[in-house]
C-alpha cells in the first residue's frame, strides 16, 4: 500500500472525528510506528496540513477545518527517484555547491523515507573530469554560437575539424554534442568521451533554431547489447541477474544482456554461475584472463619458493 493511501486514510479518520494517531496508522497498514510517524510528519511539513495533537483523545485533528489535501501526488517510484537525486546533490562538492545542496534539501522534503531501501538498486552515473570540461566548454560555445576546433577519435580513426556545436544530448548514459562542419543540414553527433582536444574559437556561426530542428531527424546511434548465454545452478527468480537484464530464461539457462565486456568479465569473476555457453569470443576472453591470472600466481609462488 502506497504512502498516499495511508495519508488519505488518516485524513478521512480526522474528518470523521476519530482522532487518529501513529499507532492506529501503523496497525491499519501493518507498518512500523516509525514509518507511521514519518507519514504524519510528511503531512505536516510538506503538505502543510494544520495538524494539532489533542492529548485528551490521544490523536490528531485539523486546527483549520477548511484544509484539503492537495490533488497532486507522487507515486512511490517518483519519490524514490527524487530521493536519489537529493542524494546525488547532497554529495556535490564543486562550484555553487551551497545552492545545489539547498536544492537537495528541497527535494528531500518531497520524500518520506530517511534512507534509500537497502535492496533498491539505482543507476550509477560516472563523469570523468575531462568530459565535464568538454561539457562546460561546449555549453558556452552553444550559448554564444561560437565555433570550436575539435580533435576526436572513433572507430573510423582520428578527426580534426572546425565544428559548429548545436546542442548537447545523451543516449544510453553517454553524452554527445550534435553539430555540423559546413552544412547545417548535415549534423553529426560526437561522443564527448572520444574528444581528445577542444578549443573555442572567436569565430561565430549563424543561429537558426528551425534549421537545427529540421536538420536533426535521425535518431542517436544506439548500442545494441551483447548477449551472454549462462547456465546457473538454479532458476533465477527475477528479471535481473545482479543488475544485468535477463532477456530470456529456459530452465537454468539465461540470456543476459551486457554492454561493456571488460566490466561484465569482472562481474563473472565474483558471481556464482555454472557454465558460460556463449558467445565464443567472451569464453575465449575469459579463458585468456584466467590463464594470465594463473600464470602470475605461479610466478609469484615460484619466486617465493626460491626466496625460501
């Protein structure tokens, strides 16, 4: 049962003159007394309910009988997302950190849990200092319609060009700058992490929002996931295997999606599984890593015996 259902019930109890309290709320919805008290504090501090505790009846009433609960509520999932954002902003230690942390405090007011659920897994976003620098420079270039000299590397090799940045966007947890070299209708996305060098130029380009919109109709490039076929000791009971999506499950064999082979291999080192059935290239890569580790351990053991 969501927190808003509990608040509605509490509101109805007050309007019926039953003077509800945290104990009654906890018993009604089979939650802890502490959680029930947080619900009441949420009504008081965030929804601005004019709650007044009446000692004679050991419960609450409304000091202002004209009060009505707001019509706009957040779902539990939305509250968890806000809690996560508040957590991220609280740990922001860069420019204007005081203002950012005030935003974190405001976001926390709209959540009702003191801590994130222990078993709730949230995405982790990484941002390298160099990418943050490119992001800041490109933000200024886009705002001032200034050209940049850009040097980047991708699967086609190295590229150097004078580039007109149009907008910054993101796809699959990767940041891109979209722009063009000469023709506004031939816009290209460049991944920020592929940029080696970036310089703002004094030369400006003409801003034409209509051209930007019409010129960028193709979707951003989407990386399709790799799929590993893995046999487990027993069937998996959820759609995720320790954070990795299970595309399909047949008995004890699962098709698991992943994007970064090196990160997935590190996960395989520590996780419990029976057999890696496919793909072959991942099996060979895992076997090679295992042989390298075994060889290093053997060298260390032999060196220790010689020292002894």
